[in-house]
């Protein structure tokens, strides 16, 4: 990701830092860990609400029905070497082929389990190394901190090919509550799960978050954009989370404080395919974006009022020839239906007070005919007076 990341990313206001001198003052690992735990529980007693700022990584990837290999390395996609994010929200589309057997039959959960295994391996690789250092005689502060910041999957859910997985740092888990999931099928007959959404919501301290992973209606014909708009309206209307008698909780997507909507939204470019291909070959993104269907819907303000999207500075995310950086439209062997014009099908939108996007980009995994798109957010929330972290 960006070279200047460290300069623009403030640290989370989560706890009093543990300094190296404290480590030298304690003679055992157990005592050091006790000091870490004690410091994590302290907060200023100033009678005012404390602001907690966490960093959220959100990404969408249509993997085209291709199962991951056992050795697929996700570290580059998740940018784990930087180790800057506290929450990871990963949305997939087509983790299984969208054929009749998969749409109508039982869910193949082994595929989603494999993706989760690879995600966990990538996110916790650094932490496992840190844990190994704890067994050595030489223990340093970075190893101690690493052992306290491993990632856990707090919720994942698959609906046919749509799969959403949420991971958080272990030290944040005690402050996340009211985890719920809601699935909406909007595909065949307006209800099957080949298209639709899987949404996961939770409360972090006093802030409500909702993450919506979508796969909208496909097609580049005139009028197909209306089907996508209807899918969005349907998802917003039908997604529902249970309330609580003892606590007022948001029940609809737009009721949440901070919302991120991501996925293969399938919006295309409203130009003739030949002209689109010519502009893609010339890398004339400006004119292509002027004719992007989703940006046009934003400008009309009908279906996406209140939503935001970061500036698109990357090339179209679809349709690539597998294992290649070449678009299908420019590939000599492509014929007929597969020779679709490129488009920015894969997008990340957001809304809500205290949510700020600081990065928006794609990365060059060649697994499928889509490129994954990722974003990083600063998410600010209040901590009620008297609440310990």
C-alpha cells in the first residue's frame, strides 16, 4: 500500500503504552503479561467520553468459482506485513461456481472453511513468530505486544457463492457485542442466493457497525443497470437484524452508525463495447469513469443518497484473462460472450459519522477474472464513561 502510511495513520487510543523499561523490571513472562493486561484496562478518569479510533480493512473479491490452492499466500492482499489494521472485513463472491447444483443444493462449507484457514494463517503469521520468541531467553517488548494482538474470526457466513468473514485483534474481542448476520437472496426468482447479500453487524463499545457484502445483477445490456438498482433497494429493505428488549439496537442497515457496502456490484460503463475497449487500451480512465454507471447513479442521488466512494485511481477490475494481466477483450483467444468490455465491477462504498476512508486500491492477484479491491478506514467511536477497555 502507500509509502506514507505510517505518517498518516494515528495509533488507536486503546490503552496506556507498555514501555521497554517495564519489561526489564519484571523477571518472568507471566509477570510481563500481567503488566500488559493491567495497562490495557486503564483509561483516563477525566469524566468525559474517550474516543477510540480503530483501523478497518475492507476488501471484496470475486474469485470466479475457483477454489484456493493450499499454498495460496494472502499476505500481500491483506497487507499483513504493515500490521496496521485492527478489524478485517473480507467479502467474497462466487467462492463456488453458480450452477444449479450449488444454487439449489446444500452449501459447500468446506470451501469457505478453506478460505478462513488461509486468512487466519496470513493474519497470524507474524503473531506466531512473536509467540515463538517468547519461549527464548531473550524476550523483547515487540514479542510481548505481538502475543496480545493475534486475530480471531468473530463471524463468517456463506450464502451460495457469497461469503463474508470478519476478523478482529484479540484484545478488541471483549468489547464487541451483539454480533448478528442477515442474508438476502435476490437472484433467480428474486429470492435465490446466486445473487444478493450477506451482512454482518456488531457493536464496538458504543458504535454500531454494519458490513454488507453484495453480488448484484450482472449484464451489460441496456436496462441491466435498473436491475442492479433494484437489487440494492431490495437488500436495504429486506436486511433485518434482531432488536433487544433491554437495549435499543439498529435493526436495518441504514440505522447503523457506520456502514460499509462492498462487493461485485456489477455496474458497467455506458459506452459501446468497441469504444470502451479502445479507451481501455489507451488507459484513458478519465473518460471511462465519466461514463461509469455507478458514478452516474451517485450524481442522480436516487439510490445512493448519503453514500460515499473514494477516488478511483486504479484500472478496471473486470474482466481479466485468468493468470494474466490482460483483459479478455484484448485477448486473441477470447470469443463471444467472454469478450466483455472491462468495467469497475468491484467497489467499496461507505456512510456514517466518524468513518473516514484513507486508502482505496486494487491488488494484482490473478486467481480469477476479477481483481480484489481493498480499502482502509479510520473508524471513530465513543467509549462510555466508566467503561474499561
